[in-house]
């Protein structure tokens, strides 16, 4: 598969032109990549209105993902989440509908989108055991919620895979949504590679209408590179309006380094990527089984994640992360309950060996209960009103009873503990303190 963006930029760099245009480094500098960092010079195309090399590269990606169209984002999935909700708002069944049914483990970008677009999240609460990052949802549960709505929501929004590798039944959820005439939007930030499993487990192949992938999370793409996918079965107007939606929330100066990495990834995906992915998934499955045999409590789910439940081992995720770092392994994420490791298709044998070595002699202690995501506090303000109101920073220790302004969360995992516009509960305060939060932003009280 050709790489039109990469080819153009390399040709421009080799030409040695006098760069009397932005950026100010003029193609030279301490990082070594400056020669390939350009702006919209003649022939470089324009991400907001592509007609040349960018459109050609996106068409390549669309073929690879089997979509109506795959759009590039240099602003991560956060930009794509906002664009998805904007598109759903444009095509809502009722002109007055502002409600989105959303899993409670939504990324803070979802709340930011609700504030910017003045949308109202109606939370889909987890069914069964949950944690800070997980929100299990069943098709039957979604059916009950949709049947109970006075008016159709403008969309259903779910996160799958979640940060702990949990995967929802997207196909069945999509069927429920479509029976009710509601589009399904999927935050698939962690699952770009799912398209290349056999069979595919990507939301675009399971019935979702729109989804976003953080290409940089699991594919060889620079940080910030992402996709907005429009399903081949979705309405044509989604494709027509998606570019405007992305431009509304993105920079007018997207990074050409990121665009080149998305372009180069297309070539990478058609050259033995599936075989390499299968090898790593198989090798990781073997590692998980060996760890379980040692008494290490592994959570099974998403194929490229290794999640170890500290609560089941009687320790914290922070302790497990320290153990891994002592053996030359830097995990993706740790909290009081879990530690998360993310693999990719080009993982080396050392990536597996070091993890296994870290747990030689591991002995679990008596298990404890996992930390649950707090139940929602009283809804006082809309996310928009809360985020756009005057606010102040207060100590978490005295925050109970105050109305949350900005989403109370760290990144990763960027899942709000207290949601903008809700009254902060003692339960939320306890969790924020466990996670090491010192302060939280709250809406200023009128005197």
C-alpha cells in the first residue's frame, strides 16, 4: 500500500528549499525530526479540506478498516469523541433531544463534549461487579433503559474495550440500539487492532454506527494519531459532515509528523501485521496461563492487555507496579486495585520474559474487596453550566457536599470519579484520597 503523505514530505525535505514559511525551526533543530515537520505548503494538502495526499491516505485507511470512510485526527480520540457526539446531535430524532445514554466509565472527553454541545448524559450504570474503569452492560439491560425513555436519546455511547480490557457485546448492543432507532457510538480508543484479529472484533464490523480509535495506543503511530470511523451501514450524511465536526474541535495546524505516522501505519498493516499480531496474542495467552499457575490473579479480556488484580492478590496495584519496575518493566497504569500492561504486535520475547521473571516466588495474600466506582451524586447542574461557572480549587478532604466543576480525574485513566454538575459524595472523596488527589475544582458558592 502506498504512503502518499510520507512520500511527499520526504521529497520536500530532500529538495532543500528555502523554508520561508512556518514552522519557525525551518527544518532543523535538536530533535532530529524537524526536517519532516511541515505546514500546509503547496502539495501538502489540508486536513480540514483534503483533496490530495491526505484524502488518498485516508482512503487507504478506509479500505483497511472496511468503513464508509475513516478520517484522520491529530488530536487523539478526544477530538473524535466530540465529533461523534456533534454528528449524533445534528441527526437527533427530536430537535429538542439533548440526552445521551452513556456508560458511567466514559472518558472525560465525553463530559467535555457534553459541556461544549450542551448535552445531558443519562448514565448507564454497571451491571454486576464493577471498578473505577469498568462498566459492564448487557443488551437486556440496555433494552430496559431504552424502553423506559420518555423520548428517544440522540445516541447510546459506550466504552469498549475499557481500560481494564473488558469488552462489551457490541453486536448485541447495536441490535438493541437500531431496533429503537438510536445510533451506537463506541469509544474504541484501545482497540484499533481489533480489526485485524480473525475474526474481527472491531466495532465497525459488529454494528456500531460511529467509533473512534486511538491509533497511537496499540498501533505504531505517534501520540495523538487517531481515527474517526463512519460505518459502511451508517447514514451517508455522517460521512459528509464528519470533516466539519472534526474541524470544529481540532487545531487548524495539525501535526504533519502525526499525519505521516498514520500514513505509514497503513503500509505497516498490510505487511504481515496480522501474523505478528496473532503471534503476540498467542504468546500473551501463554504468559497469562503461566502467571495464573503461579497464583497471580490475571484478568482475562482484551487480547493485548495483561491486567493483574491486586485486590485478588491481597495487595495494591501500586505494589505490583513497583515489583514490575524492579524487573525493568514500566506498566501502562496502576491504581489501588490493578496494574495494567499493554502489548503491541511487535512485542519482543524480552517483553514477556521480564514480566514472568518479576513474579518468580510471588505469593498472594488474603484477598480483599475491590474499589468500586462511586454511585453518582445528586445532579445539581448540567455539565455545561458546571464547567462554565466560576470555580475554585479546594482540598479533597473538605469537598464533600460541593458541586463538582471540572471532571475530577487523573489521566490515565481519565474516567471521572465525580462528574461535573454532581454533588461530591463522601464515597467519591474517599476514592479521590485513595488515588492521591489533593484538590478538586468545585463550583463557587454564592454568598
